C-alpha cells in the first residue's frame, strides 16, 4: 500500500514537472517556428506547429531592415565589455568588503545594498543629465560605464569571498605575497563558479538592455540588437516573421552561454546564499 502511494506521488510529481517544462519551453518553440514562417502562416488557423519555408526570406528582409551583422557586433561589444569591467570591479570591491577591516565598512556596504531598492527608471533623468554634462551622449561610454559598479555583483562576490579562509590569506602575507598577488593568485581561482555566475547574469542584463540604450544612442550605426528590433514594430504593417526571427537571434546567445556555464552558474549563486 505504501509502495503504491509512493508510485502515485512519483507519477504526479513527474507529470507536474513535465507539464511545467512544456509550458515554459513552448513560447521559445513558437518563436523559433514563427521565425521560419511568413506573417500569414503565423496567424493561420489551425496554427502551424512545424518549421516553414520562409526562413531565408525573413533573414534577407531582416538584414535589409537593420543590418544584422552590425547590430549583433554592437550588442556583443557592449555586453562583453560591460561584463569584463563589472566582473573586475565587483571582484575587487567584494574582496575589500569581505577581507579588509576599515572604519564604516558595514555602513558603506549597507548603502550599496540600499541602491538595489531604487528602480532604474528613477535614476534615468539625473543620469541622462550627467551623461550630457560629460559629453558622453550617443557613445558607448554612456551605455557601459554608469552600471559597471553593480551593487548585486559586489554583494555576490563579497558573500562568496567570505568563505575564503582568513588563515590562507594570512599565510600568503607572511610568505611575502602582496595584496594584489593574493587576490589574483589565491582568491580569484577559488571564485571561478561565482565569477561565471555573475558573468552570465551581467551579460544577460546588458544584452537585453533596451530602455537606457534607446535613450542615449541616437546614431543608427551604434544601435544594439534590442533597440534595432524595436524599429521593426511601427505604425505601418508589421512583418511578424522578421520580428520573431530577430527575437530568436537575440535569444540564442543567452541560451548558449547559459547551457555551457549552467553548472558554474548554479554553484556560484548557491555559494553566495550560504555563509560558513
């Protein structure tokens, strides 16, 4: 009787999981299928659930509309540059907050965490004024620099670096190792899962960033993929085959990076949630 109940629970659990997976993945499947169909086929009834024959037509038309090669290069340049700078600053700041004692450390860290409570929309107007004062409007500096000291990144790296034994750092200092050498040769190698997790998060954030890039970038040659795709939806006729193809191209790099680094992402996030 107990075995029968356990089997029923197992079947129900797996059934719920399978249904959840199908519901979660179906929008992506529909998007990829729509990218291979024309607008007429997308809205046909019954809806087509298999790949169509309009992929190359959609791709050619989309490239004529937004210059895919250029906007994809712009997106990768902005996202990768932003990720590298953010990882560098977050790692150094996290190490300082985790392993150095200085006056006001906890208050300063608390102030950094408080900035996470501010919605991004509330800071756009003053930040726009600052970028205008610096003369950075319509440049990648205005897109990349304002957000590289990321509060979440500092928090995540600090929480993970708390687990590095102080005795290991003290032993390196006794051996004559400098602070930057300790940070680079001892601390960073143990932080690879956390760095990978933060790198994925920051890359995804900047890759999909739309509103701020739309505000500060006016030159069409500098536009990233999300901003360029928004121009496909206007007052005139919308070709949804092109829109879904662009959305598919925008989604694929994020999915690929996550699948490659998913183990590091999970372990890095969990590592920041626990303090020994």
